[in-house]
């Protein structure tokens, strides 16, 4: 019998992957630290587990939850978002062609340029917000199209339905890095995208205390099978406690993401009217070039925004130096608000404007966050 499938993400996030524990009827799932599992006398393993790299109950529970959150058929959890991305590319073959948005997470660009292109993966970097540029990059060897929307750190929007269609026509699979939006605000599979990728380090964990990544598949296919094979064969698996923390984080994902997203919109409007600010990059603002697409494609605009300062790089550095409530740190998606001079983090190859600051807006009260930004900007 198929269990009833709750349709609402608020319900899914609390219940998916959380069957009551049979051994002690504990409500909170037990942590299975064991690396190995006892076999029956005949050598069988009716619980399905043999060795923790191949499978672990905490990872299985997290994967059930992640698949349900995206309404996909399967999810594979990894030790980091980067390990998840690496595994997708390793599931291809040397000589295969990938189209990748130029505006993706800098670590993914570095993986492609410094590890996978030397391994003979062919990669074309495009501006994926311009669909015809993606179309023109297709070759007979194209196997994968990788996009991230909204992108980092300029919050550019990519039309997921258009990307999925180009992929289908080219017999290539499409991947959306859905870390910024989360399944709460963006559902890549509804637009025909084949894989949703996450750095679960960010909103899924939500408390800046666990590193993880995931690939969720819309439907069964050979690439998903290969990714599953490489998860245990490559071994970049998350620890049981990391899976436990991520499953706990998932329960409050919709509450946190909506609160953070609402806070970000308030802050974006405030900054847009501030005299020290040159430009605000946030898809929730009508002035943003991706606003109409974001309104169509998303259920909220997310909690990351960036802005440039009229006073140049010096003003950006001074503002970041003066904040008292915002924390000067990289990363995003936690309950605490962070501020970052992105170009410093990205290093010499960065194309990010030197006068840009990126905010990851947390769950604090916006009056306090705005007061902090105002004192830092006016110093
Ligand atoms: C952080 C991040 C990654 C990389 O994930 P890690 O967990 O740090 O390895 C990939 N994509 C996006 C959009 C990210 O923000």
C-alpha cells in the first residue's frame, strides 16, 4: 500500500524520512554511528545495510526527506555541496560536453576549470540568463546543462523552463543549483529540470553548523544511477550526525526561508533608497532585470541580496568593518545575518565588483538589522 503523500511542503518538511524508530519507539530518530551492520546466519542483510559508506539509516532518512521536499524520485546526500557537484561531473565521461552558466558558485567554476577540464571534460561557459546563448552553445557532445538561479552574487535569473527545453531538444540533462531558493521558493522539476543540486550547508541545515550537499533526481535515468554508484564508490558521503542535523534543520526550512525572505525584501527596499548605496541586486525589487521572471518562476525572492556602494571598494570595506549585528563571514542560509565583501573571498579571478557587499539575511528583527546597516553606512 502506498502511504498517503502530503502535498504541502510544511508537512513534508516535518514528516518525510521520520518514521518512528521500531526499537524504542523514540520520536526523534536515533543516531546510527555504527560503521558496519550484523548479517543473518545465511549472510543476508534484511535491513538493507552492510557498511556505512554504502548506506546508513540516518543518510537514508535524510535522502527520503530531500527527495520528498523536491518531489523527486531519489536523492543522494554528500559530504558537501562541492562533493555533490564533483560527483555529477564525474558521472560524465571525458570528451562529454557541458554547458555551464558563467555566473555560478565560484567553487563550481574552479572545479570545472582546474579539475574537470584537465580530465578532458569539454565545457562552454555562457550567460544562462540569455537563453539563446545557451542554445548556441549546444554541440552533438552536449550531455549536461548546469545553471544556478538566482545566481551568486548578482542574483541573476535564469529561465528554468527554457533551459529544460534546450536540454530535451539536445538530449542533454539539466541541473539547477537550487541552494539559494530552496524547494520552498523554487521547484526546478515543475519546470522540467532533471536534477536539483543543493549545498545543504546553507538553508537545509540552516544553523551554520553542518556541511553537506545533495543531488535530487526528477526521474530515474542512467546519470542518476551513475551518481548513486559514485556516491559509495567515490566515498564523499556525509557522517551520520551531519545527516541527523540536516534532517532536523529540514523541519523548520519553510518557516525560516519565508521569514528570511520577507526580511530580505524589507532590507532591499531600505537599501535601494539609501544615499550611500549605488545599486541593489535583489530579484524582489521591480528595478531588478529578473523581477518578472522571478515572480513567475519563484514563490518568493530569497534571502540573499547584494549591493554596491557609491564610495567604491573603500566604502564597502569600511561598512563591513563597522557592522555590529551582521556577522562578517562567508556562507549563507543560517539564522544569523552575514555580510561579506565577495570579491575578497572569490580571489584574483573574481569578476565581482570591488564595491559590492553581499548579505545573507537571517531571522532577526528587520528594525535591528536596518539600524545596524544604517550606522555602518553612515560612519
Ligand atoms: C555554498 C555553495 C555551494 C558549495 O557548497 P559547499 O557545501 O560549501 O561545498 C554550491 N553552490 C552554492 C550556490 C553555494 O552557495
